[in-house]
């Protein structure tokens, strides 16, 4: 599979995660603990925005490389948040699943965007050297 397709499917993955959060039967099936419907809606909205940026970015990886890179960094932030709070506030199984998949997508995107574009971390962070 080409890197642009991986970026595309990463965006699709986020749509699915958002749907799980706003669909109580799906969330309950995975053991997601949702004490208040406000927070899953906020997270789902963020995931769907992230989905849109990844899907659009997949159409021209070279042009949108920095966006893909920053999205990968956001996934690492999500992993950190899940490890710190997810097991207590989200549930053990969903926190572990979400953390593992976010880490994998983040690593794939960072390694892939650097390999495809040949740009450094600094260049991608600052969107310079394009």
C-alpha cells in the first residue's frame, strides 16, 4: 500500500473512532466508560476534523507533509493522555486499543512522511524547506 493510501485510511480510522464515541451501543460493547455525553462529542468532533485534514492531505502528501506530521504528533499526545488517564476514565480495554492504534498510526505517519518527502523533523515542524 502506498503512503498516501495509509494517510487516507488513517483519516477513515478517525471517523470510526468518533462514531464509536457517539454511538452508545458501540461504546458499551468496547467497554468505554462515558459518564457525561459532552466529552465524547468534543473528542469525536476533533477526530472528525482530524479525519478531514488527513483525507485531504492524502491527495498531495508533498504539499501537506507538515499537516500529516503534526497529525502524527497529535496521535502521540493522545497516547500520552490515554496512558495517563484512559485506564481510569475511559476503560482498560478501550484505552489500550486506542493507545496502541494511535501510536502505530503516529509512527507510520512520521516515518512515512519523512521517507516520502526526504524532509527533516525541523523542516516538517516548521513547514520550511518545501
